[in-house]
C-alpha cells in the first residue's frame, strides 16, 4: 500500500528527515513512534503531497506519489496534526465542504457525511457549530473529514494529543474498527507508546529524522533485550536509596523518578528478592514490574525517554 524509499527533507541546513525507508502492507496498521521534533509530521506531509522531498521515492498503492500526486491523494485520507475546520460552520457543513472538495455531491455526499458522523459518534451534534465543540470532538470531526472519500490508506498524525479521555477512547476504537473490520490500512503517528502498542501490528521508531528501528511489535520489543523495569513506589526517593539498589547484583541502572525508583534489571525473577531485601528499610508503597515495551526500546536505543 505504501513504499517509502530513502526519503530526505531539509529545511535550510536542518535535515529533518534523513533517508527514511519503510513499507506498509495492505490491511496493516503501522505505527510511527517518536519524540517531539523527530520528523514524523514532515514524513507524513511528504507522503500526502503537502511537502516536496529533497530526495527519495514514495509509492502509494502502486502510484508514484511524487509524479502523480493527484491520483495518490485520492487513495489517502489524512488527519493532520493541526485541526482544519471552519469554526463558525456546523460539523455537518464542514463535512459537506470537505466532501465537495473530494468531488462528492448530492445524495452520495449526504450519505457519506452521515456515515462518517456515525463512525466518530457525533451524529447527534452534527448541527452544532464547531466553535462550540470540545478539542476532542473537533479531532473526531477532523477524522470524519478524512473518511468521506473512503480512502484505502488512512494516515493520522498524533490524533489524540491534548484531548479528553472519552474522545481518546472513541478515536482509538474508531481506528481499530476501521483497520480490523473495514480492512483499512492505517498509519498512526504518536509519541504515546501505549497507543501504538494497542493499535499497531508493525512499528517504526523515529528519532532525529532517522528510523532507528522497525519491524513487528514483537521484533522491536526484543531490541530492548530481556531487560525488565521494576518500579518501587516511594514517597521520597533519595540518592542514597538509589546507590543501595545499584549495588544489588543484576541491577543495571537505577533512576530516581517523582515518587518512585525505576530499576532496570536483566532478569526480574532472579533480582526481585535481593532487591527487596536491599530496599527493606525504605517505606515502599507499591511494586510494579514492567516487561520490555516500546518505551524501554527507545530508552535502550537512544539513552533518552520517549516523552519529554
Ligand atoms: N517548515 C519548517 N521549517 C523549518 N523547520 C521545520 C519545518 N517543519 C519542521 N521543521 C523542523 O523539522 C524537525 C522535525 O519536525 P516534525 O514536525 O516533523 O516533528 P514531529 O516528529 O512531527 O514532532 P511533534 O511530535 O512535535 O509533532 C523539527 O526540528 C522541526 O523544527
Ligand atoms: Mg508532528
């Protein structure tokens, strides 16, 4: 469905995207995960024809998207990071406008708009002006707008940033249904690793304009090795506590967090008991054991946390 090869984008002397290559198969849900400024939106903008790359190739459903941008755009539905709606128009009027931009009219347009409103669960609010909507509801209308022309490939750029939990859940469920029940191919960009783990079967991790890892969720998780994080919840974690735990055999690193000590170990089964013995005098409020996840993969590959 999508082939991206050696994609490069420079802004002046800043190289925002540095030779990125990946493929997304039909029906797949591909997650593009990376911190702020990693190059996610720049990559997406080039795929959907909004930005001209300085190098590389893009094929969408077999179409050369750099030569035949108009044809490629028909295949894709894009949910941009920034909301693109007219605040003084109602949701339905906005969708009518976007549908007309895709060449829909009459009954077909009406039916598609009704269907899109149903998918995002906002049929009962369709007559209300967008400026009376919450941030999460605006995002859901933005998603509805991307679905009007029944795209084969849905590209979403951080659709859940800064919204309420109810809209977030609605969006995650909508994406899952579109992918699993309607066989829509999805590219989902986020810096929330939980969302990518929930929705995507394959992931790419992007950092400083490079794809530093890609593969199935299982493949990529394995890059963190067998390391497990043990988190001890403590009201006030101190340097002395961290030093005492660092001395326990099997402990790799100890990080002081707000109200917790985060301990990276090679093998939690072997290390947990001696660790708890060493922490015997601390007032521990809880213990959590986290198996390797995309967050630990990112930490392992870059030495930094995914979120700042
Ligand atoms: N139009 C532009 N002009 C100059 N620099 C830009 C432009 N657009 C993006 N950049 C730079 O390119 C880099 C990648 O930006 P991009 O928006 O692709 O990141 P992102 O991964 O989408 O981040 P976020 O999670 O914050 O949305 C950043 O350093 C950014 O400042
Ligand atoms: Mg972005």
